[in-house]
């Protein structure tokens, strides 16, 4: 699948007054690395830096955004949520621009 910032640059991905994002990950790959869902296994910070500007643009359009993290995304869903908030805060409101990736 194309990276989200490339996909949204080419298409309007919104088909309703809300959208939801599911960060799922590689179930088989992460289960080969751990059987305990108590810490981050895969660093997803770069991906969060790509997602946040897209999400902020959606919110700027008045679209409700719901997000769901699976343990398989990075190894620990609560840790992924914490990372999301850290990157969200660090990037600040100016993170509506396309990332340089």
C-alpha cells in the first residue's frame, strides 16, 4: 500500500464525515520477536511523523478522526498511543505540511 502522505496527495480518501485509522502491524513478524505485549518492540516514530500532518489536515476539514492501535503495530498498543501523543506535541500545529520523506 502507498505511504499515507502519497495516497492523500493523489486522492481524497474521505468518504464520510468521519474517518478511522487502524494501525495493525505485522502479526506474524512481531509474534516471532515477542510473546509479551508490555513494551514497544518496533520504533514507529518516523511513521507517526508521516501520519500526524495527514490527520491534522483531516481535522482542519472538520472531519472526525478515530484511531486504533493494535499490539502488533509496535508491540504495545498503549505505548503506541503514548508515542502518538509525544510526536503530536513535538510537531506542533504547523505539522499540516507534507513531510519531507
